């Protein structure tokens, strides 16, 4: 009796094609998310081209996915245990970080390795020149305007102005910047960032530090006087 041959492992092309199918993306949409040209993606999906490990890591980061998720063959019913975590947050117990563009209050910071990061933000920057380079990080984010008016600049869309009560949901790996409209001194928003990256908050704090150092380098009067300051967070 013949022994059935083992099923060959799926190719990188088949995995990427499956991922794109699960997410409902066209090749053009996946190209915009990953920064990889459409022609290159097409060659990969048809197994005419492969990617190095470094490029695969970069691909996962741009999509906000772990390597294990990137190479998942399909939807699996994986049950997660109930952790019963809960956090009551208010501004007095937030972690405060100041940068030249924003004043952040990170909420519920005693919860570690959480997948969502809620932040109350005061926006002070009014122009792209004042803001600097567009920001990119893994995951997705939701923005809700509390007061003032916010002009949202993104890499692939025209700027849009949001007023109190209006909201926006974006892919965070797409370059983006939130500016206060010219006719208001500042704006306040609630932002919620979500990512498969377990240390998302630390990644965001690193971006803030880079912005602060960048502002200090171009300050004609010397180093920037605004420095990150954290409030006391429960452990």
C-alpha cells in the first residue's frame, strides 16, 4: 500500500496571496501599505521572486503584524483565556509626555503589554514645517476631536479638517500628522492606537523622544526647552 506523500509547505507567494485575500486588499492597496511596488508583489505571489528575512521583517512592521501572523495559512479558531484585566483611568494618573507638537496624557498605563493605547492629546503645531516629517508606526489608530479643529495630513490622501464630534480611523503605518487649524490656538483629541506589537506604547514614546531631539537640533536659540515628563503610574 502506498503511503500518501506529505503536503508540501506553502510558498511565500501563496502565503502573501492568502493574506491579501483574507484582508480583502487589491495588489495596489497592499503596495500602498507595504511600500513594495505592485510589480514586485505580483512576482512574489507567482513565486517568481522571494524576499530576504530583513525584507520580510520590514513587511510585517509596515502591516503591523508579527511574522507568525504574516505566515498564517488561514483563519484559526484560537481561544484566548479571559484575563479579567481592568483599569480605571483619569488624567491625574496619566503618563504625561510633552513634545514641541503635542502634549500627551497616556491613560491606563498600569496595564502592561496591552493591544490598545488610549491617549488624550493637546495639539499645538499649526503647519507642516512646524511639525516636521510625517509619523509612521505599526498598527491602526482612531482619532476623536474633543475641542478645536484638527487638520489631518496623511501620505495618500488630501488633508481633511475635523471639528468636535468628528472622528477618523487610519492605518498608522501610513505617514500622518495632526495639526491644529490656523483659526484655533490648540485642539484636544482622544486617540486610541492599536497594534499586534506588544510594546506599542514604548515604540510611541521612542517616536516622541526622536521628535524632541529633532526639534532641539533645529532650534536657533539652542536646545529645545520642552522635555518629556512622566506622571506617576501604578505598577
